C-alpha cells in the first residue's frame, strides 16, 4: 500500500505592494511650500505605517503648473520608474495635483494601467483598480482643466480690455525703454541714443552685420539680456513699431489648452495703438527704414517654413547652430550662424540641404543592412548594465525629505516675522542660510537624477533600433517622419563631413557628396 504524507496547510503571505506618492504645489509662495513639505512628511509616515505597503519613494515637484507634463521633473521620474517595474501603486492627494489636462491625465493613467500600476486619488476617493474609475477620473480631470482655462480666460480678458482701451503696451520693454508702474513705457536716454544711431547707420548704407558688431563692442545688453548682438537683433529692432511711439498688441497668442504660445496668424484680433508712448524716432525715419528693408529683401519673416533639420544642426568647429538660407533661385543651404555673421569667425561654410538628405539616406540604408552587427550587441550590453542598477533610490527620498524640511522651516520663519517675534535682520540671515541649503540640496537631487540617465538611454536606444527594424528596407527619398524619430542632432564638422547623432547615443559619420 502506498504511503501518504500529509502536508499541513500554511498561511499564505500577503503580497506586499510597492507604493509611491506624488506631491505637487503650483507656486513658490510660503503657504504652498508649507503644503508641499507637509504632503511629503504625511505620505512618508502613512505609507510606512500601512500594513502590506513598502515605500518606494516620494516624488515631488515644487512651484510647477499641472497643465503641462513635460516640465515636471519628478512626475517624469515617477513614470520612468513605473515603466521599469519598480512601483505597484501610486497615492496622490487629488486629481488636480496629478494633472489639470484631461488628455494627459488619461493618457498617463492608461499607460500606468497597462503596466499594472494603480493610482489612488484621496480627495475624490477614486482608485483606478475599479472598473468605473476612468470615467470618474475623466470627469474630475475635466473640472480641473476647466478651472485652469477659466483662470487663463480671466487673465486674457483683462489684457484684451486694456488693449481695446489702448492702455496695454507690452509685457517686456524693448531696448531703449523701461516699464514703469507696470503699464507705461519710459525712454532710457543712453539706450535711445543708440537706437537713433542704428536707424541712421542703416539708412546711411551700413549692413546689419556691421551694426551688430558695433553694438556688441559697446557692451550694452540686448533686450533679452544678451551680450552678443546679431544681425537678426538689428533686423527686429528696425521693424519694431514701438520706436515711433505706436504699439501693435497681440503679435503672439496662446492656444486655449495646453497653454503654448505662437505667432498670431489671424487667429485672434490685433490692436494697433497710435501714440501709445513716447517715440524715440520719427514716423518718417521708421517708414524709410521699412522701405529700405523691403528693397533689400531683409524684412523679418516670422512665418517662414519650418524644416525638420531646424534646431538639430550644429557646427563642429565653433559649436554654433546652423541657420537655413534660401537663395533667390530657390536653392536651400545651411550655414554656421557665426560664419554667416562674419566669415572670419568660423571657416565652416554653406552645405546644401539636398546633400544632407542624401547623407541621411546612406546612413539609414547602412543601418538596415548591418543592424545585427552594429546595433543589437550594444543594446544587449546596455540592458545588462541597466539591470545591475539598484532598484530603489533611498538617497532620492532622503533629499526630497530634506528639501521639504527646509521649505517648512522657511515657512515658519515667515510666520514668526509676521507675528513680530523675529526682526528683519534675523529673518534675512536665516532665510539666506536656508536658501543656500536648498540650493545645495537641489544640486544633489539633480546629480541623483543624472544617475538614472543610463536607463533612459536604454529606452531611447530600444526605440531607435525598433524604428530601424520596423522601417522600410529602402528609401527612394528623404523621409521627414523617419528622420525626426531617429536623429537627435547633426554636427557638420566640415563642408565634406557630417555626423548624425541618433537617440540613444549612437553616432555615425558620413562623407558629404560621396
């Protein structure tokens, strides 16, 4: 007869959830930073005290808006850690702390759901584990989005009414002026003298490049605070109607949501206000300058065609960006900005856009042919290195807690001063000490974030390889979409050699015209 061994039941150990918290405050005010500090402290205590929960990290953004995801450093770190499988659950105070943009909010939640990560919103009592949560999140996020839009509309309405009454001049003073009382332009005599000279010099036959060089030599700063004056700086100054005392309002406008600003191409009303402020030059001089600009074909075109190469092209000799130039016969070239201003400053001359396109096609076809030899082994090594990294990040938690503590101390100092218990001198000394401490802590935090770059690089590399493998075997012509996905930066070393730097860290050199 067979022997039977009885195995007694064991109590199954409950699964431990790896939990993270996300906090955000949307301004740098003392009250908001106090809230920020309190959130970090409260979540650290609550998660550590909860049975079956292990604290992964507290992710916290201070003084940032929730309407855009791309500028929230710790939110992006949170999403990256979820993609790496470090987190099972996220706890957030409210949906408005998570996002005020319905589209981005739901996109993030759907991605987290696909990764097996749930989110609990405390204020709304919503947990994405339940089937009906997404609808509730959509409604709540829409309300938060409407609140942001309402605030923006109120601000715009205020500006627009001032424009209609001719009271709105500008948010930023041009060179030669300063803003007083928040709404009036006042002439700066020393700078105004140079404004007059610029118009006189240009009308007298001087080139914009020469005028820019002379202005740089004066040591005066541009309206943007730059030391270097460019021909484009002079061109913009020569076309600015404010120098004859008029103001064209609403040259730019923002989308309703998300709030991104661009050139107003007839989307919204513009308001032209005559004699809105003191003039530096006469209307006659300004109009003569416009006529000369028109004859020379040098008028600024703010609506010029965008190229996929824009902002990616860099000079390998001096480090300047390359600018796009279109000749009268329609030929398109790229040239080092420094060389374009003064050829003696950089020898790197013009390169045809067609030749750059051909170089990209050659590089792409080589990668298609030699994918297994060139790309795959490198990705394998990078992923092995990524797996070796420590999964948790206690150092980041410690730094975030220290930042929160220092922020809270600053808040209490302000309260003591307001109550008359701390004099101005003592407040200034202690605030300076805390500010120095916060600066050092934030510097340390940036270093810790840099340690995670290797994993981001692996992700970028994986995307690059997948794009190549899934792309067409051959290209008959330049593919703008494929170029945008693959190429992060182009370095033109000489007029005969170029380097393509792909996302993920790969770099390939091509000979131009080969």
